[in-house]
C-alpha cells in the first residue's frame, strides 16, 4: 500500500469519525433544553479528534520496511 493511499484512507476515516461524533452533538445542543450542558463535552471531543488525526497521520506516513537484499 502506497503512502498516498494510506493518507487518503486516513483522511477518509478521520472525516467519517468526525461527522459521526460532531453531527449528533450539534443536533443535541441545538434541539434539547439540556443540550447546552453538552458544551462541556465539546473540548474533550475536539481533543480526541486531534489525537485521532495525529495517530492516523503517523499510521499513514509510517515508513515501509526496506526491501531485503536479493536472496541467493
């Protein structure tokens, strides 16, 4: 798997997770009376998404093992 393919997969995975987490949170904050209390959860979610993005980037940019010399 090439680095470019891994980067595309990492970005796609991050976007899916971000939408899956942020969309319900925003909807609950907007539509429920108690939703404003969820604003306390927002910084934790942002931090978690940043950590996930960093981990996915490290995975995508991980160097592949070098090719072994020709075996005889």
